[in-house]
């Protein structure tokens, strides 16, 4: 019985974190068609800035985390203005190759972020103090309260996002842009201002995910590639550009990993999820919720 | 042919090869060691270009093929009495088998989905190496008993000859009718299919060829180093370096891949004094080239000539 | 005639690049006609960005400056050459080749990770280069020397091997965990790496003899990020203590152990916990953690221990790691051997090194003979190198074993109680 509870609690926490990390990634693709392979870099920047503010500049945990999230937003805009936008506008790059160029360029950008972080902060793993200290007993399972808080915050953000997209004017414009970019101008919005807004939203989500990650399992510049890969996997499994798909995929992968870690061996953690991914993509290349 | 013999390109080629061949007389062991690695890397990048440049598939998984060849050969050498050259051939064969196993399902997919499939292949291989650390040496590496040679000059010539032969074959393939068909399928798969080409068959062949040379190069490289380790032959960072090399040199040129690889490795060595920042500088240069010279070094030169 | 167009231009660029390189060839190495006062070159290989890698480089710098300030080796100064192996076997091999073939160093000292040391070892044999291993611990290092002495005689293991590290922990565990805390059961939890294989074998053998029943044995992958499942499993066994074998990781398991308040003490071997920065790295989660070490500030194992550790702390603002002690001593062992051999030639140096009898910072240092089980390894036990146990108490590393060097009594983190 405790084992079942352990798996449920642990799976919920890790899946919520995965979901938060992947949502921004999928929204950016849905709206502007960009697969940002520097994603992990943005998460780690937010995590390390929050850590630095707290541990070296003596800021409290909450202000430090806010600065970390801010750093995530700044990084998202830098990614857009320095890397993505020049390629989208370039006349030297043929239109059908832009996707490949953005993939490669953001990949390089991710490496630049990783190397810069390692240079400034070293590649030793860091950890941000818990937002909520203490231990909660969830039906017999000792769980750090902080982990439960991570799950709750993730869901509040997801609900907030749902509200924003469905109930506000800007949100509706984003939704429209993801369906038909040309239709947006009919609603009275510039497509470029939608893009600016979406990249800011993306930075916020990635920054938050990075900071929460740092309070739970910590972060290090060497994680950049793994974090990008895991978001990429979740988003493709869910169907590119589909937010509900990404949520579902995050939970599927999170729970399969947790089940594997508890029932067989923590070392095998990622294997079954990867195999399942191959099978799903083979049978249904557009992902669970994707449009062809 | 006589026109070819009189063309300046032919003579530049001869001079360049001759220069590389006589380099050991004058160059120090250190420079030769750097170039030896660069030549193996050049083969990685050229193999990747055949698939990416010509067949138009974003392959994030070159190190899946290289890693299979390297670890296949290395483990055979460690755990069986097979002679080294047999291990190298077996490594290349394992890479081809692995390549087919990956290609058959993956070639049904396009764009990011194909990319993801190749990415997952690398992650799986990495996981297996880490899980079976007892026999693979895990994340740090596997020491192999045999080495190609302990002489710097001999190692240099092995790598040089290997790069020239593989480059020649890959280049010939890319210029053959097969290469043109691959290029056509990469740019407009529907039109190519309408013309009656069996796209999958051609792409599969390209994949096998790419796998063969990647695996062979991986196997030879570990017998040069005397060790196989994840961060020289499997890690995503290596895959990224290969992609950077091919893009820098110029896609759809094959030879550009080798140039890009030599540039990257040599630049990495020259920048060694600035320490940890060297990778940052290399990535920045690559990004700038990508943004401002999207055709790469060789592509840009060719385009300019074509315009004249 | 389109076939060769691109290749021609490609190779033209290649030729340009090759020419640029050719210009660099001009700097061929200065011929090594050693003038009487030419410096003696010694190489150090380590992963610079790891806590337990830079500690090797720091100690090498200190030893070099120290020896040079006191007249050098037979009047010749040491020139230290540093190589980063990035914790990678291939980079380690390349660095070693460069050190020997390009820079012509007399001997190489290093490195931290066993897999890297084991990959470099055959090159020491092939290139006939003395190699003093001061950070890696795997028993395989000395096995190679014993089995193929003629080839591998150039390798010396100037560190305790994993089996001995296991013995150090068992001795400490008997004195502290069993006698003071009345603990009875333990879980062995080690990272999956070459050095922990003999360590775990020794743990499983000697912990029961020390009075701790091993109720579970976990080997985790060094890239594990979430330790919750592992700690939950351990909690289910109701073990009193977790005996660790961790060096490549350290921060993550310690923080998660503390945050989850795992009801079992963390003790054993946790290399990173030996560094004073570990308190800050873990935000204080390391309170109560016990780890073995070879030396520690304040532990007067020999007259040289405290002068070294306080000079190190003063210079680098952090405590020396286990491999700082061994690396610092390795330079003095080399100095001693070169002076006795009156030569820097490999074979003469090897014979002199075999006769080493040097009181270093962590005990009397001698190497086992060529036919011994641990050929060319550090002698372990009373009168030689014995190790210490340190515990994090209130932001400080306290020595809690052996008793004659102890600076504090062992304590328990606040959520744990001694058994009756």
C-alpha cells in the first residue's frame, strides 16, 4: 500500500515538473513553428541565477527565485532576437530549409549558454533551498512539503494558462495564431506582437520550471542537453503544438519512469519510456494529440 | 580526362594531398596527433553530410552509428581473442545492422519526427552503456587492449589514408546518379516519387553507407586512442560537433564536412589556452557562420564561383 | 566534368588550412639538451572543473612552489605542466600522450577517476613513462602491475586502493556506529563505477565483521537525478545507516537525503563531502554526514599534516581533498627518488621509486613489492597510511576518528536517535 502511495506521490511531482517544462516548448512551436533546442539552457540559466542570488548575494529564497524567473524571460527574448528572428528574416536561407537552420542554430545557442554558465559558475551541480521547508506525511509516505508545493504550483500555472488563453483577448489571439497565422490580423493584432508576447510567456514558464527544478533535484550546466531532450520527447509524444497532448505525455512519461524506478531498478528509469516513445511514434507519427 | 589533368583544381588537390602526406617530416607529434583526430572526425562529418545534405534528413544520431562501431569493436577486442582488424570490420558491420534497424522505422517519418527517432536511438545507446557499465566501462570509458600503433607518424598515415579513401567513395556516390536521386528526394519527395524512384530504397542505401563509414571510423578511432568512451564517440555533444563541422564546411559538398572537422578540431586546439571558454568561442563562430554564411565555407566559395 | 569541381575547391581550402598549420610547425620543440640547471618537467592530469579534480592541481602547484622555494630537486627547479582530462578517458589519453611526446615530462601525476587512470595506464606502459596515480582508487590499477610487471612497472599507485578504503570505513563504523550509536543494520549504496566494485565487495565482507548486518546493496547510476525511489526503498528496510561509496556525485543525494529526512544516517565514503565548500554546495544539508578521508585539517597524523593543510586552506580558501594529500606527497616522493637515482631516466626512476620510504602528510609512505597482491600500491595499516573519519557539524568538518586525532565527538542529525 505504501508502495502504491509512494509511486502516486512521486509520479505526480515529477510529472507536474515535466509538464511545466514542456508546455512553453510546445506553445512556441504551436504559435511560431520554432523547435527551440536551447530550451534546457534557459531552464538552467533560471536555476543558476536563482541559486547565485540566494547563495552568494544573500537574497531570500523567494526574491532569488523571482530574479531567476526574470532571467528565464530575458534568455527567451535573447533567443528570439539573436537567433530565431535573424533566420526567419534571412533572404539567404531558402524557406524550406529554415526549420533545419533554426534547429541547428538553437542547438548551438544552447551550447553557448551551457559553456558560458560552466565558465561563470563552474559545472558543479547547484541546488536552491526549498521554497517550503518541512516534511508532510501523505498516507504514510514521507514527502518533503516542497515537492508537494511544486506539484501544486505547476497545476496553478497550468490552470492560469488555460484561463489566459481562453478568457483574455491576448490569449485568444495566441490561440488564433496557432491555428491560422493570417487570421490574427483580422482580430486586430500584429503577428509580430503576438510572437513577442508568446516568447515572453515561454520565458516565464521555462524560468519557473527551471527554478522549481533547482529546489527539487538541483541543476548543473551539464544538464542542458538532457533537459532539452526530455522536453523534446514529451512534446513529440503529445503531438507538436498541442498543450493537452504535452500534459498527457508528461504524465505518461513521468509515471512510467517512476514505476520503473520503484518496481525494477532506478538505473533503468528512462528506458521503458524511450521504448514506448519509439512504438508510439512508429504507429502514430503525429503523436497522441497531433495534427497531421 | 585530359582536361581534368590540366585543370587547376586537380593540381590543388594533388598539392594538398602531397602536403598532408609529407607533413610528418616536419611537424611535431603534437600537431600530427591533433590532425589524426581531425581526420577521423572528418569521416564522421562526411558520412553525416551524405544523409543530411543529400537525403535531407535531420539526423541527430550520427553517434548512434559511430558508437555502435566503436563499442562493438572495442568490446569484441576486450572480451574475445579476435584480432584487431577483425574487430574493426565487425564493428563496422554492427553499425550497419544497427543503422538498418534504426532506418527501417525511422524512414517512414520526416522532419522533427525523424530527428527525434535518431535522437532517441542515441539516448538508448547511452543508457545501455551506462547500465551495463560492468562490461562497457560506463560513462567514463572502456580501455581496449590493442592499439593501431604507438608511433605518431603511423597513426597519422592510417587516419589520412582512411579519410582520403572514405572521402573519395562518399564523394563519388554523391556525384553518381544515386546522389542526384537522393538530392531530389530531399528537396521534393513527391516529385521524386512521381518520377518513379523508390525513395525508401535509396535512402536506406545512403543510411547503410553512412553507417558503414561512421562505424568504421569509430572503430579505428578507438584503436588509435586505446580507449572507447562515451564522450568521444556517443555523447550528443559529439553529434552536435559533427553537425557543426558539416554545416560550417558546407552542406551537400561532402568534402566540406572534412574541412569543417579539421577547422573545428584545430580551432579547439589553438583555443586551448583560453581554457573552458574555447567551446563557447567555437559554438559562437559556428552560429555566426550559420547566420551569415548559411552555405558554409565551401558552399560560399562554390556559389561565388558559380556566379562569376 | 562536374565531378571534381567541388572537390578541387574543397581541397584548395584544405591546403590553405594545412599551410597555416605548417607555419605552426616552425616551432619545433627546443632540443632537450638539458643544461645543468634546466628545469625538471613534471605533468599533472586531472579534471579541472570537478571539486576532486582541481584539488589535485592545487596540491601539485603547492608542492612545486614549495620544492622550488627550498632549492628544487638537486638544484633544478620543477616546471609544472597541467592537463585537463575533462573526466574523460579519451581526453586523459590525449593529455598523457601530449605530456610525454610533446612536452617530454619526466613523470606524470594524477588523476581523479579510475576509468581515466585505467585508460591512461597502458600508455604509461607503452611509452615507458613513470605515472603516479594519486586520485583513482580501483584495485585494477595495481593488478595490472602485478600481472604484467615488465610492461607496467612504470605505474605507482600513490593512494589507498578501494579495498583498503572499504577497510577504513569498516574500522570507523565499528568504532562509531556500532559502539557509540549501537547501530546494527546497514544498506550499502554506491555509484556504479570501477572504483566501487572492489569497495562494495570489501564492504559486504567487512561490515558484518564490524557488527553491521548488510540488509540491502544498491548500486545507482552516477547520472541519477531523483534519489527519492532509492531512499524510499532504503526506508522500507529500516536500516540504521547508509554506507556510501560516492565520488563522482555527492551534492544531489546529500540534499535529497536531508530534505526527505531519511531515517538512516549517511556514512561511508563520500569524496566531495571532504571539501569545505560542500557545506555551501548542499545549503547545509550535509550536517551530520560522516565520510572517510585520508587526512583532514587538524588531524596531526604526522608532523607534516597540519602545516600542509593550513597552508592549503590559506592559499585556496578550501580544505584539501584526500587526493590533495596524496598528490602533494607524490611530488616529494618523486623529488626523493630523483635525488637518490641521480637521474630522471625512467628505469632508474622506477627502481628508486620502488625503494620509497617517505613520511608524508598522511603517514609513512612505502610501495608494496612487485610480487605483492597490490604491487606498487601504497602500504596500508598501522605505521603506514590509515585514514581518518570526518563529520560535518554545524558547518565545520570535525575529526571523529581515529580517537588520538579526534577534534569532536560524533553526533546525529536532529531527526535521528542512537539505538538502545
